[in-house]
């Protein structure tokens, strides 16, 4: 089974291959990269953020239109919220095979730190692999270095490695057995 990653046109083009490769490395699955001019719904004017759940409805629509069977991840630049959270790095809806991540809070610029392309690519790769992991049936992991650990902060995201822990790796292998 392959994974499809849709890149909204606002995401810097240089990120696509490096992030796609990181996700392939973590999940050991082939990744197809698609560029799209995505209509992003769910803007909340008081929060100045986008409702990730509304965006997932759009992802499902695109998934159907493209005839994708496997998991689909959309990457956007829009700052996301979901449910009771102030923000989310991403959101997955396993029952539909759709997920979204935002690079808004993965970029050093958001924290007034010096730009670093590798930081951004590493974080987007980890978050993307995490959400696709949910689409493949993986749950959150208690190992703080595992991709499936749920980070509450950027520091916790940075502490994760670009890999699954042995137990999540085994759980993923079992999906394909
Ligand atoms: Zn998660
Ligand atoms: Zn794990």
C-alpha cells in the first residue's frame, strides 16, 4: 500500500522531496507526492486559525476525486486548531484514511528563532509520519523518542527521532502481515 501526500501550493516547494523521503524512511512505504491548489475551509476569524476537522472533509473529497485507496496526508501552511486544543500540529481521521499537518508551528520563524531548513523538514517529516501512522492503525506511544509519541510542545517534537520505536515498528509490520 502506498501513501499519497498532497502539498498545498503555499508550502515551499523545496520541502516536498526531503519531507517525503523522511516519511518513507519512517514508515518504509512508498510515497506519492501531489501538488494541488487546495481550497482550505474552516477559517475561524476570532482565533485566526483553521479548523482541522473542516480541512479533513476537504481531504476526503480530494481523496475520492483522485481515486486514492491508501492513506492521504495534506500539508498546509495554515495554523490549525481542533476540539478543545489551542492548536494542533496535525490531525488524523483513521476511519476515512485522511490526515492533515500544518507547517505553521514547525518553522523556527514562528518562535522568532533563526531559520533552519533541516529543522523544518525534520519536524514536518515526524509529524507527517505520525499522522499517517494513525491512518495505518498505530496509537500514541509512551516512548518520548518514538514518532508516535504525542508532543505537546515544539521541544517534545524535537526530542522525537525520525523513527518508530521497536514496538510501534512491530505493530505496523503486523498491519501488513
Ligand atoms: Zn497523534
Ligand atoms: Zn512507539
